[in-house]
C-alpha cells in the first residue's frame, strides 16, 4: 500500500466564495409564476423559495465542511486530472479493496451509509470475513475531482483513471468494484476491460455500455413507442418511467453548454435542476425530504456550487456520445467479471413485480450477452439512489456477491 499521507486533502472553501453564494441566493430574480404551489411544471416556486431561504439564512456551511473533513479525504493527480476520494481501511482477516462509484447528480456522500458496515462488519452485526477496504472517489469532473483539465471526460475514460488509482497509485494487485447510475457505466467498463484484475463487480443499475450511442442517443427509449392495445394501467407505467429520465438525458446530450451557462451562474437554477432529479428518481412520492434531509440536499448543492462542477458533470453525458465506447474484446458476456446486481422496487420495469424482477433479467437474451451474473436479488423498497435509500440491501448484496469471490486463505 502506498503511503497516503502526502495525498491528504482538506476541504476548505474560501469565505469569499460562500459570501458570493449567499449574495446570489438573496438576490435571486424569481420567474413570473402563475401558480407558485403547483409542481406540475417542475419544483413549485413556493418550495424553492423555502429551500433557498434556508440555504441563504440558516444553512451552516462551516459545520457541513467540518463533518465532511471527518472522513479521510485524499486528492491525487492521474494523467493530469485531479481525483478526490475518501478511503476507510477494513477490519477483518481477509479484506479486499472495493472502489465504489456514484452517479449524477449524486456525490460521493451517497455511499456513506454503507461504508461502516462494509469496512467493519463485526461492529455492525456481520462477519469480519466480509470486510473491505473501501475507496469512494468523486467522479472526474464532479465535486472535488475538478477541474478535469480536459474537455473529453466520460465513463470509459474515468474507468482508466480508476484502474490506475487502484493498481498503480494505491498498489492493489486485484480489487472489487461497485457502481450505481453513471457509476455503473464506469464499473461495467472496469468489468469489461479489466476482468482479470477484478474479483468482480456489483451494480445497482444494469446500464449497457453502449447506452449513449446511435442516432437517438438523447432518447432513452431509442424511439420506441408504447405498444398498441396495452392496458391503461401499464401504459401509464410506461409513460411515467420514460418521463422520469428523458428530460435530463436529452438536454445533457443535445444542449449541454447552453444549460450550463444558466446553472453555473445561478445557484437557484442549479439547485432546481438537480433537485428535480433527487425528487423524481427517489422513492419520495414527491416529498424529497422524506428521503434526503434538507441539510443533506443543501450540503450537496453547496459542494456542486463551490467547485463549479455542474458543467463538467453534465458534459459526461454528451462526451459518452461524442467519444463512443468501443469494446476491448469480442467475447461474451461483454462484461466478463463476475457480477452481483441489486434491483430496488421503485425502478422495476413497467409491468414487472419485485418477485418477477430477477427472473425477468435472466430471461432477457440481451442481458445474457452483457453480464456474467453470480448473484441477483430484488428488494421491494428503494429508488435510484440505491445505497442511500436502502443501505441494508446494498450491504447484504455486496457481501453476498463477493463472499465466494474472495481469495482463499
């Protein structure tokens, strides 16, 4: 293991940056809204004003910063790009390293509920034989992994940085990888290109590595229409599922820079864009604070703002299209590393129950060409922010995925 003391990183945002943020919040020019309480068009202005008032007048960044610095933070430069990560060493006789990659608009903090039980199982009612050394980076171009110093960053290029971080910088000969959302693409690429150097991968989203390619890369349906004759209830499920993710993918790919000008200049604009995703993608039933405490939401929003990372983060979508993924081999499954996959109920495909979810996956010939599943489990509770919304499921499934894959002692 490399001596990490030289890579220690302390989060310390200049007071002038915080003062500027507060001034911008207080000077917000609100849109002329004909209905301030209706969220049909997006987050209601009434709620936004309440949240922004909290951000400007009650939220204590210094207290949040102190809490962030209680983790062991590090920052290194790999291939010219800074990479921030937190690391916690495991306690157990046969621990293995595990790199965990978040998504958009997450931060590394959405993994923090599972780090303790994964690193020290015995202290959380588990078996110490299941211990991991956990490494959680901020995606390149996100939060404190900025600036990327390159405009072309995307998931398969991030995977190259991660592999060098784990093998060259941290000195691990073999490691495990976990990922959710955009991080599932990074992790999937590791499991594709570097399968021989991984114990395996765990995913909470099975997203194919060619997702943002083709003539309709901006359309998550690929141009598919709702089939004729389906029951009204199923039609409603299909439409709702498509609407949940369509807007941000389309804009991030088709109008990336134009959106970025507004989000980089207005903290309220930035908050409204990412807040809508936290609300719609989580199992919140429209009440985002039932999933994410207000302090958590605004800490994340402040991290996005003070690092000026919104532009490079959303560019990761268009760059997956502009610089297409190319396979490193022609074997199947494409992702050869043994894979554990967790399914949460709020993200069940339309018409598929939680009880049917794992078999639905196994029956799909496309999935057989992509994955080498060694563990599958579906859980009723939870939405898109998997490790935050259902940490117990993630802990259980990661332990179970890698238990038979660990080196024999």
